[in-house]
């Protein structure tokens, strides 16, 4: 379906898809829904029918959001898309359908060429997959199908000749809760993770070379990536966490984790606020850690007030982190446009005030 978003009488457009007609649940991207904006939404079905929609959930970590429409307003012919239980694999054929460059319900095919990507469109790392195929504005929020017609991913970005999608396994637990009228709670471990080639870690003597054979046995089809802690986030009041920036994560709950960021997310959700057991390597030394996990605020982005051109919201650690990343980029763009213009300087200050208002 085609998704239109109105903010202060300005129009954005993207794509979304229905995964449960009984509850009227629609999946799209957080950046399509508008993460820090007061919006109204309209969805357009294949028969041209347009109905209003409302924001039901927006994830505090990953680029997806859930909207809903009144099930009575869904055309009779519309069916729920089936969520695949399969994980994306290299060389698999995929199809995507969306509102690419306002070409409504346009379809294209491609092939997956990477299943261990991080595009860093948000501060938090996610294990995305990339595929060949033309990706242009408006495609965000498109479903990515396997050859069975099942959804395996949610498209959220690309580089014109390739696309990037969030595996639908990130989204499915939220869908399962919301369709039953339950609340989904997002848990986190207070760190930004990233990939590093395992050989680079060996060369730097961060891990022993003897681990290479074990890694290749467990992950024969990987790109030889392992996970390390890019940054420990003190904004989440986890100063007591034993995890340090630079730590290489080898095991989570006694399971060799390799490049599997999705598995870490799954385990953290299962722990639901309980401590997480890790085996890490720190400057070549093996260390066993127990770190806290905690619930994130999933409702703050749903409680916004727009007044006199400024958006007011409840400050949370994850929102602060997003703001800290966005503000330097915004100011950099302003400086490039007109270094001496008071107009742009004032706009920058207004943006900063809105981002940090408490």
C-alpha cells in the first residue's frame, strides 16, 4: 500500500504492508512514519481507496514502525502478507513492491549479496541484508519477498543500484504481540555494536588465532566478521556494566555468536531485563562477564506536542543519542549552505532547542 504522511501541511510518502487484516496492522519504516514529528497518515490501497491510519508503535532501536487502520475500512480483496520463518541467504532471489519514485505498486527483483550489513542510518546496529535492484525514494517500507511470496525483510535504504532491508525476524515479535492486543517491551544492553573482520582482530592480537578454526566451523558461509563493542553508552545509566568499548563478543549465553547480531537481539528479548552472560576478548584476554539488560521507553515517541513550529517530547536516553547524532549532521549541512547567513544559524539553534527540550 502507499503511505502518505503529513507534517505541518508538508507531504512525505513511502510504502507499507498489511500483516494482519483482523487487527488492521501495517508495517513500515520508522523514518517513513516520522520518528520525532506530529503527523497524520493516509494509506492508499491497490483499488485507489484512501483511508486514515494511526501510529501504533515505533521501535526505539530499529527502523520500523507499526500503524493501524480500522479493519472495516480494508478492502475485501486485501489479504494479510505471510511472514517467512526463513532467514535471508546469499544468492537468494527476492522481489520487492512499493511506491518507488511515486510509481505506485511497482515491482522489481534482485538477488541477496550480503547478509551481514550495517548501514548506520540509525545510531544502533542491526544485521541488515543487501540485494541488487534499483532502490529510489518512496521504496522505504516496501516488503521484500522470497520466491514463495513470503515477507523476509523490510526495505529501509539503498544506493540506487542496491537495496538494504531489515530482516522481518526483527519485526515479527512486535507484530505477534500487537495483533493480540498486548504490549511489546523492548530490552537493551546499553552498547553500540559493530563488525570487524576476524583476521584483523587476530592480526591486532585482540583474539587468539586458535579461534579461527572454531569460527569457520560454526559459520562456514559468513563473511568472516565478528562483533565488537563500538561504544558503551553511559546515557543509559549502565556505568556498572562490565562491558568495555573495544571488547570482542565471542559467546552470548554460552553460544558462539560470530556475526549474528540478530541472535543477540533475540537472546536479550528472552532475558527480559535479567542479566546477560558473555564471553569477551579484551586485548587478547578471555573474560567472562555478566551485564544488565533493561527495558527501553517505547512510548515516548508516541507522546509529542507540536506548538509554534517546535516539537516537545519526553527526553529518553535513546532519543538523546539520536539527537546527538542528528544535530552535528544538521549543523554541517547548514555551514555548507551559507557559512555567514544568520537565517541558517537561527534555524540551527531552533533545531537544537527542539531536540534537547526537556
